[in-house]
C-alpha cells in the first residue's frame, strides 16, 4: 500500500517530504477472552512514503508497527483501547 500511495502521489506531483502516517487497528484479545466480541485499539504507523527503496520502506514500516505495538502492550487494556 505504501508503495502504491508513493507512486500515486509522485504521479500527481503531490508527494510530501514527510512520510504519510496511517492508523492501523490492532487486536487486543487474549486467549482468556473466550466470550467473543471485539477488543481493538489503533496504532499510528509510519508508511515511509519518503523512502525510495522498497526494502528500506518495508523495514521502516515493520519497525514502526513493532515499536508501537510494544508501547501498546505495556498499557492497561482500558488505556490502550482509549488511546
């Protein structure tokens, strides 16, 4: 998606200098949540649209998600959901 967004924005002469950021839903359910229902939060992910190299872009996206999920996992569920 990030590569397609980058290509589209370049084609439209509208690629910003700063990378685009996406809000990504993250599942907070655990095995103890057997009664069903959704337990989700959102994290902000750097899409690295400012990077030309697709491999470096993917590395940046993975690092962004990994770091944000780590922060989210350290919060109590109520705070993570409210965030």
